[in-house]
C-alpha cells in the first residue's frame, strides 16, 4: 500500500521488519544522546555550583561564577566546529562511524575533567586545561546531535520523521535529569568534601555510561537513506560548501528557529541555579530538587510536541507550543523570587512545557529541510550555531544583566526575546520550505535552490 510522503512523492508503508529497525534506531538515538547530554550537562551544574571556586579562586564569588560560565560557553563555541567536521565525515562516510567517534571523544574529555587538579594544585594551568577539555566536549557534542537525529529520522516512515526525531531530542531532558540527580545525590556533602572530591564523582561515573552507549551504537547499521547515497556514489565532495552556497537562507532561519528550544533551558537551569543559591538563599539540594521536578515535567511533556506537530498544521502547532511561554516565563521568575520552594517548583514546571514541546519537533523540522547528501552538515550547522550564539551565552548574559542592573527584569526580557526570535524564524522556515508542504512538489531539489 502506498500513500503520499511529506514531500508529495509516493511512500510505501513500512513492513514489520523495517518498522522494528526504525524503532531500534529511535531507541539507539535516544540512549546515545542521553549519555552525551549527561556528560555535557554535568559541566553546567558544576559551573553553577563549584567550578568558580576551584579554578578561579582569586576573584570575587560573582566574578568566579561568571568566569565558570565563560568556560561553560567555550563548549558551545566549539560546537559548530564539531558540527562541520563530523557533518563532513557523516555526509561522506556514514552516520554511524561519526557517532561512535563523538561518543568516545565526549566520554574521554568528561572523565578527564573529573581528574583535573584545581588552581590550588597547579596554578594557572588548571583553568587552561579545563577550557581545553570543555572545547573537546563541545566538538563532540557538535558532531553528536546531527548524527543522532538522522539515525532516528532516516529510518523513520515518511510521515513520522518529526515523531522519530523526538527520540533523539528526548535524550536532552533525560540526560539533564540524570546530571541533576547526580549532583543532587552529592549535594548533602559538606562544603569541604563537595569542593575537594564530591563534584568529581559525576564526571568519573560517566565512563560507565559511555561503554554502554558504545555497545548499543556498534550494533546499529547505517541508515537506509545514507546507504543509498553511498552505494550510488552521490556523496557531496565538500558538504559545507554546498550548504552555504545553496541554502544560506534556510541555514539562517534554522539557526533562529532553534533559539527558544535551546537557550531557555540554560536560563532556567544553569543561570537560575546560580541565582537561586547565590542571591535568594536556596540551598544546593533544595533548588536542585526544583530543577529535578521541572526536568521530570519536561521528560513527560516534551514528546507531546512531536505528536502535536505530526497531527496538525506545523505553523499552527509552533504557535500553540510557544505563545504560552510569553506568560509563563515571567511568572516562573516571579515565583522563584518569592523564596518559596513550592512556588518555585510550580513556576519552573509550568514554564518548562512550552519550549520543551517545541524542542521535540525541532529535530524533525530541520531534518526535512535539507537533502540527504548534505543533511548532517546542514542541520548540525543550524543547531550548533544556535547553541553558540544563544544557548551558550545565556548564563553569561543573564548573570551580566543581573549584576549590572541588580534586577531580574532584564533577564526576563532576554528570555522573552528568545521566544520572539524563534516564533519569527520558525514560521518563516516552515513557510519557505517546500519539504514541509503537504502538497505535491515535483521539483523539490530545484525549489530548494530557489528558496536559498
């Protein structure tokens, strides 16, 4: 039985064997990204809680936190490089090989952070090495996301690519949740024990997860769409040149479309954790509990965004998912500022659902915009440039605005700006992309070139 695919071409229903492979690919993408995001997020928690005192002890606590957030951003600066390098590798030689390398790189860098001496032991070499390891983490994550999304979406049935892309996206909140639980588990330690060895435990424990991830990824085959490209020798000779030369407008819109999905997470977790514990009097364990509850809400509500985007007009779905954030994000900061643990948890939970649901649909949206032969490079570039420009700078920008103004209002305004950018760019991307149109488009490749 055949039916129209999302680009208007005929699409054959998946037989049971292919459906099983698609589910296996989705689960593999989910497990792998969970592990990689765990490694990436534990650095964020550590930078908010302890890295400033360990690696930048000669400045004030506020400046130390700002410096720690700057090293946090270094990982985001390196992510576009990882996206281009591994995007090239994945578009030329296959998704699976690239993903295995990224997992090893991320695991090795994370483990080494857990072993790294502090400023008191080796002086200025400590922050330098910390920055270098964070850069390796960034390169690995830059290559990871695009490959994981494509492992899921390129196995998926034609009309379920957004839904299957959500498997890879689900690794982010689950990895964040595991990272937060890891620090919550050691938050009860005394300050001296926490700062001397306790904070290192999540970094060292990540080695076990990496071995699990490698075992799972080595058992998965290359995606059907990429196998077709390799067998027919239709790989792009230089994917980054083709992407920037043919689709610059789509890349720019893709960067903007990801903003709320990635930046608000770091406003609500990394920055808010520092703000609550340094300025509002929350203990480490109490506010980590608040973040944990919000992440549980994200894990539960995020898949609903992919379901919604698969069943109704995509532009309408994006509006329904993101417009509530304009009200709920200011409400969250107002509730946290009361100092009440219960009100803070309610505020964080409510503000989590909108951007989490949108994030679920983001991967499948981007994956359907670009052709197979440059898809890894293109979606990696969109996503990783977005994280560098908006997500990685979010904690720094928020801390700067708070320190400069003494008020949380500019921070709220920044968060709302992220939402507006996303709404404008996502709407334009969907409108301009023929790949997302339900109507038949017989000259899809030509149309794409015209759009760019």
